């Protein structure tokens, strides 16, 4: 009988670096490539373009990435769990408008709390439809999105909610050393969700559910609860972005967020997370959203028509997904 | 004959790990299982065999808590017990290794071994912080004791061979002080060497005092591993045989209905 052995893996720092640069997992390879492309293009742009390397432009990029970045972080969780949410944009618009409307009578803090509650509730409703009723995430979240947009347009007559209390503008202009309120919130969301995903039991269960729902349930995990909580957090991040938008725009805008869901999904995919579930990390959403923002910033600096932006984004998505799919099929 | 006699005497004195008395399952008007009496003693490997539709799966589902019996009772460790869900069976010390293994392939060996039973620094619901160093220590110890060869606990299950995956699934079932492990066709998808590896694991479990209920179509495996065999046919247990005193031909005779 062979002596049973579990090879103990001793990682030297160099081996650790090797695994980081060349991981085994095809999805992680895509992420490294995207990170490399992002870092190189930022360095090159900094060298060749004085406007790009201007600190105010760099801070502007961070600011632009922040709002949808928060949404992308929530989307990342839902994608790891094996689903996604098409209603995040509508959710953000509705939550932003509710924050504005409530703040007119009860003040800004009450408005923000109401918005975060609404967003979480919308997210949890998506989760209930996906987990308990077994509705496909595409259908469930697309349907809820249509209901929210319809109700929002009807209630506001399609008109922005303004003028708002001046505290909103103060919030929108608040910054620490050029780092705006939105960017600070984005950094906080990234930090908290990264810690949650990596180090908590719930984070572990999101991966397990995304990888094998039936098996995870058989192991005694309450899969429905994990899914509902995941979508609730996704809805919460959408509401946070809605509040940020109201603070930046100074009005509650019912027309906002129409492209956010697809932008957030694109960011996650470009950052190297496949839509199959069970893999990925918040770093994907961050790399993806900065990739998209730097791309759009560079196009503006070089006076390339903004109409080309969706085309470039689509090409990036196809490259990321195509490469990962190709590696996976070659292996199998 | 004397050997069988002593065995019967001994089995009356020892408390069975699990015992079913008159288990019957009806789906509407269809009787899937009728009056099943089965006993599993500590350290025993009991095989259940039978053709497709003979009632094996129904029996396993009832014993693993996935379905409730229409009639009959279940005793675990000598005490009457009713299972409403699989976690009830698990709490009573009965674990199931499903034929599809139910592993999360994108996750590493460690996460799979502790799925649903993660060790945490403190208990704060879903936000409990994982105690990975403790899980790694326990996982290495467990895999080593049962004899499961995997390259490392941080390898994803996707990259493991069929035998290694089976080993991880069995280790997960065995790691929690379970008294009885139900294995559904544990080697159906495996090659010769990997099958031998899984057999070794099952014998190790047996020597650690764990009983195994083996569902198998593989007669060679049944003869090699089991101590006793129950033959199911058309929803009934038609024979209870001591492996050392029977033959493949006799078992197949009962399965097909040529005997009994």
C-alpha cells in the first residue's frame, strides 16, 4: 500500500510571483492580461500625453469610474453566484429619485436611508424570483427593470426632481485632496466586498452556489438564502450609485442609468470573470471599470468620436470572453 | 455454516448503526418499495444490489433523508428516528456520497471538504470569518488518515482525476464523525487503478469503525468489499446473504429472479 500523502505546498516568494503572473485558471490569465494592458496603456498615455498625466485628469478618471464601479462590484457578486442583474440601472434611477424626493420633506440623511432600503428591497425581490421561483435571472431582472422604469416615469411624469436641499451639492463637491465623495465610497465598497468575498462564510458560499447549486444544497448550505442575500447586496450597490448620482447631478433624474447594467456586466467580463459562475473576484470589476474609463478618456483626449466608444467596449468584451473560451475548450 | 451462525449471534448483541423496519414507499398507487428490513452493523460494508427500478434508489433516498417513507420505521444507534430533510440524516451520523459527487468543481479541495461546515474564528452568521489555518490542518490530517492522495488542498477540484475527486467526496462525508456512509456507485466512472484506490479508502474507513452502505452494479466490487449483501427486486428485499458464503452466480440469480 502506498503511503498516503498530501503534498505540502511550500511557496517561495518567486513561486508566488510566478503563480500570480501565470495562473493555471484561464479566467485568471485573462485578468492578468487585462491588468497588464491597463497598466501599460496608462503608463504610455502618461508619457506621451501631458493632458492625460495632469493630476486633475487622473482624479477625473477615478471619479468617472467610481459610480458605475460601485454597481460593477455588486454585479461581480451576482455573476460569481451564477446570475446577473439587468435592473441595476433602473434600481439606481428609482433609488436616486426616492432619495431626492424624501430629502425635500425629511432631509438628506432620511433620503439616503430610504434609497438604500428601496435598492436592497428591489435586489432582494430579484433574489426571491431567481431562488424561490426558479425564474431565469435574465427574465426576472429584465421584467423587474421594466416595471421599475414604467412606475418611475409615471410617478415623476418623466421630470427631474429639483431643486434639492443644498446639502446634496455639498456632498457632491466634498473631497479629500481631490478624491471626491464618490471615489471614497467606491474605495470603501471595493474594500468591504473584497474582505467579505475572501474571508467570510457567506463569501465562500457565493462561490459554491455559483459552481454547483445542487451539490452545495446537499452539503447543507441554504442556497436560497445565499442567492437572495447576494441579489440584495447587488441592489444595495445600485442604490448607493443612485445616491451618488443625485449628489453629483444635484437633481433626482428618472432617466438615469439606462446603460449601467450592461456597462457593469462588461466591466466584470473584461476584468476576466466568465459568466458561468463560481470564479472571479472584486478585482475583475475594478480592472474592468478602469479599463473602460481609461479607454473613453483617451478617446476624448485624441478627439475620437464618442460614437465609437460602444464599438471599442464591445471589441474588448469579445476579446476577453473569446480568449477565455478558447483556452477552456482547448483544455477540455 | 458455523461461521454464519456465530455472525448471526454476534449481530444480535451489537447495536446496529442503522436499521430499517418495514419501510414502504408508495407514489400514489405505485409501490416503489415494500416492507424493507435491513440492518447495518458497525464496521460493516453492506452492499445493496438489484436491477434498475428494483427500489435501491428509493431505499437510499429514505435512509439519507431526501424522502420520507410512507410506512415503517428507522432506527439509528438503536433509537427510533424520523428524517425530514438530508441534514437530519447528517446530524444523526449518516452521510451520503452521491454518484455525481456534488462537488463544487471551481473551488479548491479545502473549500469542498468544509462546505457548509466551515471553521470560523467567531460565529456571526454569514459574516463569520473563516479560520483557514485550522481548516488546512484538519484537511491535511483527514486526507492523510483516510489515504486520499491529492496534490494539495489548494488545488481546484476541476484539475483532479476521477479517483481523486471520489476521494475528496468520501473524505468530506467521513470527516465529521459519521457512523454510516452511503456510497452510490462510487467507482462507476473510474479506471482500474483509481477503483483500487477507492477500495483502499473504503477499507481504511472500515478499519476506523465506519460502516458503509454500498450501492453497486459491479459484482466483483461487491464480492471484494462487502460483508453482507441485500438483493432488491421489484420493490422488495428478496435475499440477505453473507458475502463469504455466497457467489456471484447466486447473487445474480436473485437479482434476475432465477432464484427466490
